[in-house]
């Protein structure tokens, strides 16, 4: 790795040291900054990869469950809890957003963990990786659950932050009136550095833990699964990525592939795809599997890789072009240098991918996703697992709410003041225009609601729309 005395990097080094960031974090960022300054964009060409034809399936792992029971006392769970959900208009940790029965993501995650400890008779540590934007909010919630802190390792670790880089000069971005705007999280690929610099990796190993299951805090379908744990333990898998079958709705998500030269598995994100290859990237028949960001790690294998690579894992860089203030399109253009956690699949020899059921992937990235999760399509079981109700027979619902009225959480909540309508029998819901939903409303089949006027319309209590296309200029909606 180049010396941090490089003149072009000196302002970044000084800025990061003033923030108290560890030398390892600075060296890691220097690697990516040097890559950026050299003109590397991080793209992965279609010519350099080959599709993955098949992977092992979760449906074939039942015989590994006893091995999972044997390994549960050596397993820990980590949730990536650094997101603010700014795309939904949130200003606090997304994990604090209420999702079911008045409980937030974080409430449910904690209760899942406490239930697992009791059910398996094992001390399964829960770890939360926070960002500088979510730490205080998270600590306030944890204070309500003192029993969850009764574990041999700390509950939280902090994701590091890195400077934003001005696109035109490659100098550090500055925002004197709002200093936090000049910093960004370096992507969830920074997890490996954070585990090292926080001392969490050493603490886990010293306490006898060997396996770590990692997932996003906004994906409540991702829970500790005994059969998958048993597979990782019995087969001595150093790194396992859970993947799901791509559909048209997933064609922009990162997909699994193989390097053409040596056959190693890799992850390609859309930001790493050349424009000329975008059609191939979005071809779900060619690239069949997408990354759910549910990852299983053998901690001893991770420690070995880190030792071999000087404490960092050099993952492919993702150069994300943004504005300094995400809410101000006219603010200066900046690069955020990021890495993806799943990209480490190419670093571990004998890494594997596993095809999982879609029930393990139900992230909330938009208010559309939130509406589905709050509806009667799902239920919260005694173990605090989110599951689809048995009477739901239509597969994954497609919801398209008008961004002008439903994209931001405050606007969304105002238009569903009494909760979500019944969607258990709905295949598709499209809403265009400003529509307020009252209580005891049901959507069935494919429903499209359009309000072309500037005035809000209300769907009155008891409305049932079945395979209907309703426009406010037409007849009023009725019941079946």
C-alpha cells in the first residue's frame, strides 16, 4: 500500500486523523483514493465474467439441522444498522421505523434474538454495526432491553466514516455549516475493517465464537437458520452468500457471477457495470441470482485472510457519484468511495452461494415495501419471525405508489392514517395521484387507482376493489 505521505492524499490523512480515525481506516481509504486518482472506475465488464448456472439450494439442507444445533453455541448474529433511510425522508435510523404491531425493526430484531437464546438454550450474541448517524438512536432503544446486553461481547460496534471527494478536483469536500455532510459511510464492505479496528473480531474469537451471520437491519426475513448454520459448519464453508432467483423486479440489484479467468465467484453491482453491458446485467435469464446481503462467515477464516492482507480486505471499489447535500441537487458533485460486503466472496477460497427461499429476503427500501410489510399479507409469529400468512396464494405483491405523494414517510403515513388496507388477496396495487385510505379497505386481484386532480380523494371505510381500475372522474368505488 502506498505511503500516506503522498501529497495528494495529505489533506485527507490530516482530516481523518482530526476525527480520530484509526490508521488502518486511513490506510484502507488511501488505497481506494489512489485507485480513484489513477482513473480506475471499478467497472466489471461482461467480457471478464461468466454466468453462474446453478448453486446449492436451501431446500436440500434439512439433514444439516442437527449440525446447526451443535454449532448454535458458537454462532453470533450481526445486523447492519447504519442506514438512515434518507430516500424515504427519514432523519433517524431506519431501524426505528414502526413496521408491525407498533414494533420497530430494532424491537423485532432484539426480540428475535432473545427468543432464539431461550429456544436453543445458547448465548447467541447480537451485534449491531451502527454509523455515526444511527448510534445515539440505537442506544436509546437498547436501554429498554437490558437483558440483551447480557452477552460476552459488546452489543455494538461503529462503522467508520470516510471523506467525500469532490469530483472536479479530487480534494476533500467541505461543508462548514453542516460538517457531517462532508463525510459518508464507506459501504457495508467496510464491515471487515470495523470488526478488526473495533476489537470485535478478537473478542468473538476469544469468547469461542466461530460463525457470524450478517444481514441488513431492514430485512426481517433474515434470521438465524439452523440448517444453513449446520451446512456452513459441517462443510467448513469460509464464506457463504445467500442468493435468490432474480425476477424483473430485481434486475437492477447486484448479481452473482464468476471470474472468467479463474472461475471464482464474484458480486457485480449495477454501479460497476459499464453502460454498454447494462442489457446483459439486467438479463435475468443470463444472470440468474442476486445477492440478498445475507452473509455467513467463518470467523477464523476471516482472521486468517485479514492477517494475510495486512488487516484489510481489498474489495472492488464502487465509485458512487452524488451531491454533497443529498437533499440539494445543486450542491457540489462528490464521489463516495464504497465497497460491498458481498464482494468478499471472491477473496475466500472455496466460498459458496446458496439459493434461499424468498421469505428470507423482504427488505424495506421504499414506502411501497413498508405498505406490504404492514399489511395482512404478513404476520408476526410467537418467535417474532415475520412470515407470510398461509392464506396468501399470489406470491410477491407488486405495489407502485405515486412518488409525489407517497415517497416520503410523513406523506405516506398521512395517507394511511389508520393502517394498511387488506392486501392478502391483492396481486398488484397501483396508485396515481393523491388518495387517502380510510379503515377496513380491501384490495383484491389487480387494482389501479387514479386521481388526476390536484384535490385529494378519499377511499371511504369499507371500500373493496377487486380487479378494478378506478379513476376519481368516473364512478365512485363500491364494495363487492
